[in-house]
C-alpha cells in the first residue's frame, strides 16, 4: 500500500476512532443521565460478540439478508428489463409512463398495509416490499439512461449497418450503464432501510424484529448493535455497487 | 404513579375511585395508564414514574436490563393471562402449530409472552412453528383483530382475554393451567422512595391491601367501579393507543366481573415464585442472567 493510500485510510479512520472514544468516555463517566440508556461502546461490542456467539444475530441477519437479496435482485432485474423496453420503444414508454409516474412516488413502506392484507404476514411480504422499493427507481434510472444516449451514436451505428439488437446491446446499454448503476447503488442501501422498517412492523424475524424485541426488553445495547449492523450493511451494499460502477463504466465516462 | 390499563391493577383503580389514596394523605402528582407492562417498564426506566402497578415480568426486565432501582413491595394478584381461540379452527393446544393459524401475542418481554413460552414448553409444541406465526401487537389491537376476523388465536392478559370471548372466541388455557402459582402484577416503588419516604410506601401498601380486600368482598361493585374507571372516567386515563380501540370495544361490568373472577387478588407474594420467574426469563434470554429474587423484593412493608 502506498504511503499516500495509508495516510488517506488513516484520515478516514481517525474521526471514527475519536467518535468512539468520546462515546466510551461520555458513557463511562455517566455524563448523560440514565447510564442504561447510553451504554459504552465496549458494552455494545460485548453484546455484539454475545449475540454473534449464541447465533441470535446471525439467524436474524440471515433472514434480513435473504429477503434483501431476493427482493432486490428480483426488483432490479425486473426494473432493468422493463426499463430497457420502455427506454428503447417509444410507444411502450408512452403507454406505461403515466402508470409508472403515478406509482413511483409512493414510498415502498406505503404499500405495507395493503400488502399485509393482500399477502398476509409471511416471507412474501418483506420480499415484495423490497421488490417495489427496488423496481421503480431502477426502472426510472434505466429509462433515463437509455433515453439520454446521444442519438448521433445510434445514427452512426445504424448507418454502419448495425441491427436494432446490435445497437441496443453494443451502443445503448453500455452508455446507459452509469445511470443504471446509480439506481442500483442508491436502492441497494435503501433496500436495507426498508426491510428493517417492514420487519419492525410486521415480521417476527430479521434485524428489524430483533430491534423491536430489544425495545420491549429495554435492551439499549442490542438496539445499538442492530443499528450498527444496519449501517454497515447499507454502506457495504452501496460501496459494492459504487465499486462495480467504477469498474464497469470507467471507459464510458 | 402508573398503572396498566387492565383489571390487574384493580386495587389502584378502586383506590383512586374511592379516594383512598387521598384519605391516607397520598397526593399523586401524576396518575398514568399504559396499555402494556413493557410500555410502563420503559416509562419506569426513563425515570418518569416512582410507583407502579405492573406485571412481574416487565418489572424484572426494567430492573435487570435497564438497571432501574426498584423494589417490589407487594403483589396485587396471581394469574390473569390466557390464550383464547377461534373454536371453529382450534380444538386442542396442538392445533396452534398448524401453519394457517394466525396467532397474536404482545411483544417479547411481556407476561403473556412468557405464558406463550410456558405453553410451548408444557405441551411440547414446536417453537419454530408457533413463533414464526406470531403477530406481535398490543392487547387492544389483538381484540380488534379478533373482532375483524384477522386472528385465530391470541395470548392476552385479562380483561382483554374475556373481552375476546364476546366475539365468539373461547378460552383454551388460562395461566393457572400453564403455570400454577404464577405471580401476576406487583406494586413496585423506586428505591429512593423507600429510602427517603418509607411512610409513603407503607401507606401505598396499606391502601393496596384495603382495596384488595374490598374487591374480594364486593366483586360486583368492584367490576362496576372498574368498568367506570376503564370506560367512562378513562377520558384522561386512556392511553392514546387504546382510545381508538376502546371506543369500538365496550368494557362492560359483566365482562369485568367474569374477567376478575379469573384472577386471585392478593397482596401476598411468594419469593420462590418470583425466583422461578426470574430464572425462567433468564432461560428465555430476556435478561442477561438470573439474580436473587431477594434483590428486587422488599416485603417488609407487607409484613408490618
């Protein structure tokens, strides 16, 4: 690792370390009234270890992760597929755009009461919520990406004798990828935020359900552990897609 | 002072109705009602409350998990929880395991949730099958869900369990079937109240004993008082979460009379039963580790 990279990493970690040190000191010195409402970072980490060792965190985490992966992958694939068709075929875009424009602004969690009645409480519920959460933004970004491709490129390819399919796969989609990835990146983090909220309201397993259980047992340390897991997962998913975006789109940017 | 919005806290509601707190020179600066013991435990932990009539299990949670310095100075009743079911769908306890059965229960850490686990243990039911089917909601919401046909079984505290019978549900198991000698609610006070004002605690226990004796001697009148307190006087007492539901559900004196007959009102409390409760909720993982019941009990006021 170059000296510059190490220095940059150090500067990234330093504020976090200072924040954690202040947290520990403030909690240990009981500077905030009600010590049990503000446990030290070390106690939270101790609970993190305990929850990991006894499998509670792993079990709930896997439940949430599975729902996010299934819902997000299905929503994204559907969003990209429909987005490509809408972006590529003007007539389909004109037909579907009014419906999409009406449905897109509804927050994913707004569907929850309706889906609870339609689907009941079960695995289908959080997966469908994540599907909706991912589908519309990815669709919107895909359509935008495709429709924003410079028409001159398409014209040149057509002049050179490329078929519609060839133009779509070799010209339009590569140029739309940055937009598509922006949608995927943003929604990958959002999927975690939404799943936690859905599990808090209606699902008996997952990190959100563990949060609610901790709330009713007045276990602040477990609540903070869950929030840390949520934060790390949002960040990891977003970073993964940012990395993939950079990797795949550098030459088109 | 805080109480649960159930007939578990009958001695507090009756004392309030009869003016016995004032008679003893106890001037309550606040008298708040909470839908669940967990909500009340959280209020205790925040420091808002000095005296509470609360179910034993959330009181232990508040003490062990949030470090709230409280002491149990008296009991209020034994039992007071039950599982009610749709008799068309559930005939036996084992039917609770069926995948299409929609179960309701309060959040983890409530006394009813502990009864749910005791039921699973006693009847060797599948924890996975039961817990994966549970919808967590507070008692009034469960009763409303029953009324709307959205639940097939519910684990409820009294008076909500008896109210569910009004909608065609039947009592499958009462707490005494599942956990003989189960301690229901208790009177808890902050440790500093005992230290700084022991005479206040003595009076609180005295009023509780008086009200408990009275409700045992006058069950019909006690039910009417409770109906009045929960339904009519409730304007200011109703917790916001319960108000909307309570407006749709009538808590009548007849229902309360049946419900209160299912509880054994007594201020006596067995340290052995409290210890059993502590050990059991530690086994469930609701508190980090078990502790000695004597640490949370101060029965000296009861003995005097």
